C-alpha cells in the first residue's frame, strides 16, 4: 500500500493541527531532558520484519525528542510530534493488513511549577502496550536515578492528573509503547496524546473569574 503525496501531506497536517494543545496563556513551564532519558522508536515493517524499519534515537545528540517526525512506507504512516511544553503525541494512519508496527517513546522532563497532565492512548490490535509516568531523583545518573513514589499508569489513572514541580535533579519520565499488527480499526488514529497545562495561581483564577462575569454580562 503506497501512500500518495496527498495522503502524506494530510497525515502530517492532521498531526500538527490536532496534536497536544494547552489553554492559551497557561502552558506549564516544562523543560525536556535529553541524553539517555529521551528517545523515540517507530517501526513500520512487514510480517517477517524484513524491511522498512525506522529508528529515531535522540540520546546521542544529548537533546530531547524534538521536531515532528513523519515516517511513511508501503506498510502505513506515522507522525510523532516533537516534545515541548504543550506535550507530545503519536498519530498513525493507513496501516496495511500485513504490517507489524512497533512504537515506543521515553521522555524525561522537569517542571518548575505545579501542572496538570491530560493523557490518553490506544494500542495496536493483536498486541499490547502501555502509557506510564514516574518521578525519579537524578537525571544525571547512568540508570536515570531511583524512582520516587508511585508509577502512574494510564490504564488505572486516566487523568487528568495534577503533578508537583521538580527540584534539583528530580525529573519525570514518560513511557509509551505499543506493538501488534495492522490494520487500525479506522483510517487514522491518535495512538498516544499527552498534554500539559499550568495550574493557575490565585491571581490568574481571579482574572478568569472577572472575565467570566464580563462574558456573562455581555450575553444578557
């Protein structure tokens, strides 16, 4: 199944237009980490894994996963959005029936303020996967440090989740994986979508309240 240039353009445009979005003016102060704490992997290949295997690993560059990555082959297409203060997402389109795709992502990040994370994911048929988040104590350690507190799993904690700021070498690590076979149950699907938004302080809440009152007065 060859994807036309129109299909490719639509997939990329759709991913960029409908990716992670936070409320304007309330982006959380999120900083992505590079090095061994961040990588992305996309495999789009045939049933025997003989070809069309793509890997994107940002760990050697020492920077967080950044820039939208689009991969298209005879077996389908996928676009992973670059990680930033808004979030990260993976959009997949037109997987063929004989494809055996694999997706995984690990992204470390810090936040200088309390934030809310909205997350959702789906997984490939005839396979499995997960979407998880945990806090660790030292992003400079060879193994990424020790886990602090509980591991959040989307399956049991769909969110939104309010999370605290990090300090020092503390950081959060986001994990996603899905593996299985095509086709998807619909022509295009967000496999993973994570968004961040800052928790408004008292001053911001007061302004939002004033704006709400003014809006209700205008509607009368």
